[in-house]
């Protein structure tokens, strides 16, 4: 049966690559294009919609797994992943013609609530030395965190190869926690697209793909905690590069009373590119951080009593990363009226 899984992995990669190529040609013919502006990290008009290939390939793959290997893709998980289709449709619409933030939020709330329902809610939060069990509060926080995951991965999609590389890293690290995780097949689905998205990108993922990836990682975080007793705290660390960068930037913008709905170039990866690094170099720097995260998460998964110390250590690493980026290229404050910027 191992050969069948390997064949499925290869097929998923090739299928994703081909579908991305087809969508690129379709996007160009339909003028579904991202045009550079003062907030862009690219300089040429680029087709959108590559995320459609990732989503299509992923659902094809998990459907096959559901029927062939239900031990890898059980019914509960499969049903929890299905609502993500709605994010695909809203994302495509948003890429083609901007959708109201309220429509996006309502659709995301429906998706999050439905998936959490199929997962049976979040049972507990394991801090290693203490297990928090308060169903109402925990699930309210899980719902809010679910919505944030959907959006933060969308915000994190800002330079060539960034979100694709980070998603693959998350999937690979997850194998250390759950060796039989179906996320391994998401590596192939994203990998086929990443070939086209590597600097200089020939196509962008768009909202259809970025929000969908955030959705998937939120689903698996809850699923791993419930079914495998893998602390959701560790899962936040696994997704830590994207979570920290986006959350840190959002909080800082809120402190400066900026309109957080306006586009900007203040995420850490943006500022590193502005400081002179290429997109590829920034992606490499972030993946070096993931090596440390991988070691810390693996160690904490073997000895839960160190979850809190490992978390603190990784947060200190992120703090140093943010300080270094600040020294290279300071945070730029943005006014709300005319979308101008002033140096901090």
C-alpha cells in the first residue's frame, strides 16, 4: 500500500503543477491580474488564482484518501475540511472584484463554526504542566483563533514563494508530531504551485489559496489536540513564523491607530526585502528559523513538561528576529486619510 501513497503524492504534485499552468493562462486571458502599486513587493503585472490549483488538488487527494485509506483521512476530519470550499469561492470573487469585508468575515465565520462542529469542538488546551478544560471559553477562543488563522495566512502571502514555502515547512514539521498526517500530501499540492510562484513569480496564489491554507492549519491544530493529544500550543509554534510576523505587525499597527484594512508593507518579511534582501533570501532566513522551531517542538512533544520553557525560548528567538529586522529597515507608520506614510 506504500507504493500507492507514493504514487498519489507524485500525482498530486504533477496535477498541481499542470493545473497552475492552466490557471495562469486562463487568468491572463480573463485579465485576472495583480498590478503593482506602492504597497507591492513585485514590479510587474502577475496573474492571480494559483490557489485554485492548490485547493482543487488537495480536495482530490483527500477524497481519494478518504475512500482508500480512512485510517489516514477519517470521516470526522474529512467532513471538517469540506467547508473550506466556501473560502475558495469567496476568494476567487475577491481576487476578481473586491468583496465587502463583512461578506468575507461572515463566510469565514460560517466555515469556522461548521468545521469546529464537525471536529466536536476543542476539548482542552494542554500546557504540559497544566491542562485547561473549560469548554465554553476554550471553544469561543478557538473560534476567534480560527478566524485569525484564516486571515493571518492571507496577510502572510506578500512575497514570492513565501506562503508556499512556509506551508510546506509546517506540513513537514507536523510529521514529527503525527507521522501518518495527511498534511504530507498537502506538501505535493502546494509544491506544484510553488514551482510557478518562486522568484520571480509567474502567478500568485491569491485570496482563494491563502485563506484556504490558514483554514486547513486551523482544522489540523484542533484535530491533533483532540485525537492525538498534541498540544495546540505546540501547533501554534509549528505555525509560528507566520503567526508571529502577522500578529506582531497587526498589534503594532493597532497601537499606532492605523486602519488595519489598508494595505501596507510593514510585515517583517516586507521590511527585510526593503532592506536589500531578495525574496528568496528572506524565505531562506525564515526557513532557518523553522529549523530551530522544529527542534524545539520535537523536544517538547517528547517531554510535555518543557512546553512552556520551549515556547518562551522560541518567542525570544522571534523577538530577536523582529529587533534585527527593525534595525535593518524600521517600521513605517501609515496615516489613514491619504494612505501616506511617515517614518517611525
